[in-house]
C-alpha cells in the first residue's frame, strides 16, 4: 500500500525545510522518526524532547539518544513541573483542560523550535487515528497560522496518523531496534508514568514499577481532594488507590 504522504512534503524537502520530530521516547515517536527518514534527508531532521522530570520514565532521554542515530536532539523544559502545576491549581489536568500538554510540552517545544531561527518548519508529531475518535478527526497536515509569523512558514504534520499499533512496532523492528523496555511490562502508554488517558492496568503496573511516584500522586489526590482520573457514569469517582488496589499509608503519601 502506498503511504499517504501529503503532496506538499516532497516540495518542502526540496525547499530545505527543517523537520522537527517531537519525541517522548515512546513507540509512536520512535516509529515516526524512522518513518520520516524514508522521505526526508537526515540533514533536515532534528529531534526535540520536552523533559517532564520525575513524572516520566527515568531513562526516556537515554532511549531517545540510543535510537535516533546521532541526529541532533534539543531538550526543553517548562518553568514548572506537572506536580507543581497540580499543587498550584489544586486539581489535575483533564481531557478538557490539558495544561500538561499545552504548558509542559507544546509551549516549550514550539519556543525551542522558534529559537532555531529557521524560517521553514515542519513540526512532526506522533498522533495516530487509532488512539481515539478525536485524534481520528485531526487533519494530518496543516499550515499553522499561529506559528507562521515574523517571516516564518510553519506546518504541522502527523506522519503516522494512519498507522495501526502493529505497524508501529513493525517499523521499529525493521529499523533493527526495540521499543522502550516499559512495553515489555505490559504498559500500553509511554511518557508520564501516570496519565489521565492510561488504563487501569497501566496504572496498576506503573504503581508497582515506581512506588515513590505513586505515593506522591496518591498524596496529591488526598491533599487537593481531587482524583486524577475523571469520574465516569460506568465506574463513578475513583482514586488511584481504588483503581490499582494498592493502598498507601498516610505517613508515606
């Protein structure tokens, strides 16, 4: 099957555009990096990583360095961490208010890209249609009016939007690599160890793999009186302890 590459990509390559790979260390980012290299010369690719600190798997950056073939990596960081954000706001991010994405990832990454001084940018992100109905509706290639300023021409591209999860792992295998070790534990999501989009199973596995961070999240739930996961009609309001079945002593939370 022919890849659904936007017609604009070959022309942007010819024009010398800088293709920026947003990389979390997860499977989709890793596959996207190799997918892009099918169409874009290495000299026109850089990797950018938003360092979220203690809330992500500790060796995420090391995995990125080990799998991006020596291409340039830019590391950026927000002025505050996710845990600080929760403390300040007294609540966790939600699907409707995703400050964890806008403030900790998108904002720092876009600022870092602008600081390169390049005037023709293709910002590449690893969202896939299979992940959710909302992501399925996202335009895989679009001109960014918001970022196209001061003589800068900026496009947002979702190179692997059409791929299924099996194809993602196959691209990684075809590159002679493995996805991050965390997937072998049964985790299905990467980046933040505990995430508002993660499954009950993922949270339970993460709690076992990272007890100190789990205790921190449980402590924040108790301190704010809020729960990390949005209540649902089917399951109601549940704390992380309800979800995982792993209780935390009040003295250690």
